[in-house]
């Protein structure tokens, strides 16, 4: 796996390093990425159904269309979130430990 991190430990090319992300970050992002679009889809569908009922339309098309629109808008919101939050340091992985140096194949303890 290839991950870009800032080289705070002055690791050299070929060094094996340990990286970490803040606790709870993966769970928060997973919930946001997976549940937010589904919730938006459901809100759009319920809103479309409400509008159809209030206009006395017997079709499901308003619910389907608004559900798809809200689902698409959720992905736009996720893209904006990614551009703003991922550029900051809160969600980026950090180099925490050099496991093996290139010059010496034995594990080093730089914690």
C-alpha cells in the first residue's frame, strides 16, 4: 500500500516505517462516507413522497427523482468535505516509528 505522509522522522527511501491516524478517525469517516449518502437518499425519497401526496400525485416518480437528486448531492458534499478536511492535519496519517533502516536490516527502536 502506498500512503503519503510528512517525513517528520527523517526516514530515508527504503526505510520501513510505521504510520498511524488519530483514534476514532476511521470510524468517524466510515460512518460519514457510508451513512450520509443513504440518509440523504431516504430524506429525498420521503420529501418526494410528501410533495407527491400534497399535490395529489399518485406516482412514485417524485420520490424516486428527489431520492436520486439528494443521493447525488450527498456525494458532492462528500467531495467538498474531502477537499477541505483532508488538506488539514486532523485526518492525515502520521509517521510514528522507523521500524527498519535501509543501512541496517535489524529493527531499530526510535520510539
